[in-house]
């Protein structure tokens, strides 16, 4: 199979590969199994950069492997995409963790109280807790978050 790209299209493909690897490697680095899974295809893409008119997007790293050039790393558009992604992941993870924690606390309290009553509908209650946290964070950001060091609220 033969695929043809204009230099502009290939540059976008390299940007897409860079963004994908930023998500895969995250803060864990390039030595993770997930990153290694894509290392060979990344090299193949970089090897084609020069013949496809995108040599300025690839450099040779200290270990001799091809790497994205500073032009890719310094691209404000790409930086904004990565920043927006990281921000989105942060808020979703924070809401999920806090909601899960609160649901587990409510379930434990109900169980330990011995009062019986109808069991908590976990899915419905989890959505309610998530909605409450989203509302709070959209209104106040982190202004009302208090960290109790060494304590368990």
C-alpha cells in the first residue's frame, strides 16, 4: 500500500504522533511498556520526515535516535493542546476521586449505623456527588478546598 502526503499533511501527522506520545508517556517517561509499544513506529515516521519535506521537525537525539525537534516542542498550538488535555484530566480525576471517596464514606456510615434502611443506589449517588463537585469547582475553582495535613476530614 502506498500513501501520499503533502509536506503540510505530513507535518500534521508528526504533530499528531507527538501529541499522542505526550499522552502516552505523561509524567512517566519513554521507558514505560506503553511508550515502548510505539517507539518503532515513531522512528519510522521520523525517518520519513526528510524525504517528505519535514526535516525541520526532526532532530537526532543524544542516543542517536530521531526525536521531535525544538520546533515541535516550542509550538504554542501544540503546547496549548497538551495543557488543555492535562487540565481536563486533572479536573476529571479530582472529581472522580473525591466522589468515590465520599460515596465509600457514606456507604460505610450507613453500614455501621445499623439503622438499616434502603441501600444507597451507588450509581445515582455517585452522579449526584460528581455533579456537586463539578458545580463547586466551576463556581469557585479550588478556593474552598482545604487540606487537613495528617488528618482524615
